[in-house]
């Protein structure tokens, strides 16, 4: 979950009352507040109704002060940062958000690919990304492909979809520019289905809609969110692109119009039973009729827009539901992931509110799930977890009862809080859970502080050859779906990257970060960078073509001749050429 719910707050209050030194600590730090601190804001659960008394606000700030005193080591290491009210009203520069002192995530040199090679997805992605077959060991060059097309070797006079994806493989984004900067943390950022609109939401309670046609990034309109507690937690586009929905610590989902002269801003009431309630994840059905949401009370909510009422409430998980998704365009199969570490599959056609039974359950994570993404074919599912891994699932391979119980035990043994603590050392040494039904595990990114998102790469430009995710270290990580290897580590942000979105048809990615910036990543040829070896940092030399810092292209200088630049570029790409361009 992304914040503290009411039950946790009650347990916290009880523990404070029975502590021997609690009263002294609270008295000493009772006046200290953190306007931008996640725990403080989520404790307050600001609903805008004016019902909170001054005494309650004082108690909440006192609890925060006590927690900060108890977590002094975290404060000294830079994990907790208190912002004054003056700082919250001005735009922040990069210097205001120094890099957080976290240990680098563990990277597995040779991921286990035994299961995915036995699965249908292996051959499927090879074919869609233009690599012919798993049994074809040839690595054609662009020149060879052009020659075959020129002599008419093939059925088409132009390159097919797979061939175009194969040619574009070396041109993954590697250079970024800042396209927007806000007053507070950026939480959500996503492209519309057609890629013409980009939607961004920040902690300043503003939702910004940008026009991204013709490679532009123009602000179309700004929507002031209503009934926001702490921050906007999730946003979603309707499939037709005319509406968007957002959620926060509120009893409602809010629906807004994207286009048109008339501004629609409607509250869709869900009528939960919990006093402290939030929808952590929401999405539209393919026909625009329904909105699916996952809440902190462990339930799934379905709101019907035609009848303007909640039509379904499903008791889905034992803990917070952090992520939901539709399996495909039929909108009959639902996916959900929660803090109990389980991914569940639901069939609308057999689902009963009084006795909800999932079609199946996928188990294998050691900690709660922060996000899930469907491949769109009703077969494969991607999940991100607080155990610092992503997993790929085949929903035709459900976990056994023993695997589900082992996952629940592993999650119950966790004694750390990902919002402000370091990753335990034992998390890097955990073995595969008995009964883990996932077909692939990806490790090399950091999941801390918030519900970090992950996605499949677009079908049109990549054939879903990659999976990518944000990172608490301020990076954007791109994995090869079939090998589990990191193919791009994009460095540029100074704080946690919560959301990432790959354009559905163009070769660019937009990342939304807690350093208040929105960055657009494009491909930039290496000869437009400073290619002198002396100017490259140690980390750049270590990764050599795989790790790219946020370096802006510079104009060509007279310091190097064309021959020197060509020789330097050849040296840099020597390993890549030996490795094979399209491996």
C-alpha cells in the first residue's frame, strides 16, 4: 500500500500510549510538521470536509514527530526530508532533491530462463520482434535485409512489421529533456491510447493535459482536483480519449472531460464501509461503460457509468488492493494484485458479490505487489513487487494451494516498511518460493517509497520485446522480456521515478518523478554526445553502452577531427558489434 490506513493508525496510537518515553518525545517534537512527508499526509486523510478538529491535527503532527525521532537514522541518511511551507510554494530545482542514499539494487548476471524458454511467449515474442525463430541462429544486418528486399527475396516489397521492429532495436531512448516541472512531486503520467495526449498528476492537486502530436508537448488544460487527500494516487484515460478518471484518499472516483468547451467534473460515489478509504488503482473497460478500482479495504469496485452507480463490490484480498487491470478488450477477465503478495484472476461471468471466488491465483512474490500490467492478450501478466522484483505470469499456469500458503507465509514474515526503510539484506538472498508459478523474474530495479509502476513495451514499435519500470534510485530500467537482462538503464532523475509511459507509436518514453520533473527520453546518436574517453564517468565506462546519464547533446566542436571522432566511436561500439546487433 502507499500510505497508512485507519487500522494502522489505531495500532500506532495504542503503541504510543503504552510507550514509556513516548510523552517526552512527543512533547519535544510536537510542533514539527512535514507538509510534504508521505506518512504525515496519509495519516491526516484530508477529505476537505472540515470535520477534523484542532486537537486531532495536533495529535497527528505529534505522531509524525515521534516517528521521525524513532527513525533518526533514516533522516540522517536522507530517506526522510522535511519541507517548510515556504519551500512548498516555489518551484524546486535539481539541487533541492539530492540523490537518495540507497544501496544499489542487486542485479542477477545470468537470470534463469529455463521456464520462459518452455513457454509459448518465447517463440511469440521472437516472431513479433522480427527474430524469426528460436532455432534460427542467424543475426542479419540492416545491409543484408536491404539487399534481400532489393533483389525481391520475400513476399513484400516493403519491410514487414517484424523487420521494422528488428531494425529499430539499437535505437532505444538514451537521452532526455525536461518537458515540465511542478511545485511538488509528480505521481502519475500516461499516454492516451493514440499517443496524442499525455496526462500528468502531481501532489499539488493539479491534473495537466498535454498535446503531444507532432512531437510537441503543449499544455492544453489544467484540472484542479477535488476532494484530494495527500495526493492524486492514480489516473486513467477512457479508451475513446474523451474522459479521464482520478482517485485519491476519498470515497469517490472523479470523472473529468478531456476535450470540449464544457468542463465535466463529476464525483462517482462508491459508498465504502471504511472511514479511511482510497482507490489505489483504477482503469476503464474497453467499452467505456465501467470503471474498475482496487481499494485499501481489500475490495474491488466496479462502477457502471450508464446506471451511475456502483454495481459490484468484491472481497478480493486479505490486504490493500494496489493494482487492477483488464485482461483484454473483452473486459470479462479481471486481474488484481495486493499487499498479500498474490495476483488473482476473476471472471465477470461467474463472479458473485456474496461469494466471490477467483478463477485462479498466482503466487511467488515475497512481499506485496505494487503494480500489474496486462499484455493485452488475456494470457500474460506483469507484476512489480516490494520484494524488488518483477515477475511475468502465464494465467494458464495457476499456483497450487501449497504455493499460495508459502507466499502468504513469506509476506507475513516481512518486518520492514518500504516507504522509509532500506531494503533488508535478506531480501537479496531469498530463494524461489516453492510453488512459484511465474515464468520469468526480473531483478535490477528498486521498489521503495511508493507504488512504482511497470509495463510491457508497445506492440507497434517493439513487438513487446521489452518490459520496463520506474526505480526508487531515480532511474528508468528496461529489461529484455526473454533474457531478463537490463538493456537500458536511463539515469537522469534525482529522486524516485514512480510512473513511466512509452509512446504507443513513437520511440520515446516519459518518466514522472518525485524530483518534480517530467522527462522525455528519445534516442540520440552517440556522435552528438561528447565522445572523448576522458569526459566519460566511471559508471558510463563500466556499463559501456547500457547506462546513459542525462546528458544533453552538444554542438560539434573543433577540438576533434572527423577521423578522431570516427575512431573513438568505433572503439566504443566494438563490443556491441562482436555481441551481434540484434541479439
